[in-house]
C-alpha cells in the first residue's frame, strides 16, 4: 500500500506528516485490499470571519473503486481525525457489501435460491 501526503497553504512539519501517515495507515486494518491512499490537508482559506479553517481529504483506492472524503475543522488534527473516522465507516460498509455479494455468489453456484 502506498501513502502519498501533500500539504496545501501550510508548512508540512514532520509531526503533521507522521500524524497523517499514521491515520491513513491505520485504515488497512478495516480493509485489506487498499492499493493507495492520497492525503491532502491544509488551510481552507485565509478569509474566514471565524478564524482559521483547516481541511483534510483522503482518497482511498481499492480494487474497482475510489473512496473520497473531505472534512473541515478549526483544528487540523481534528479534520484529519474526522476524515479517518468517516473512511472507517465507508470501508466497513464496502467490506460488508463485498462479503454479502460473495456469499450470494457462492450460494448460487451451489444451486441454492433465495
């Protein structure tokens, strides 16, 4: 699995890079066939009335599908956490659908009908 990390409109520190890498890498325990993850995080804009708004986005490449989630927060670490948490749910749902499809295919091949 390849993890690409990019920062937009902010300086990428080693701590930020490691944090984003760890969060992206933790997704492999929810779905085994992840091919690649692209992580992009940074400051959304400099013109918000409420202060700095950070955004984080992850694109997860699995066989035949790309899952993309983007979240915003007032703290960059929170934005990265939100994206990871949302992707965990998406990957669990995808795994469940694939498992269900496999079981249906196995039942049909054995001659069972629903």
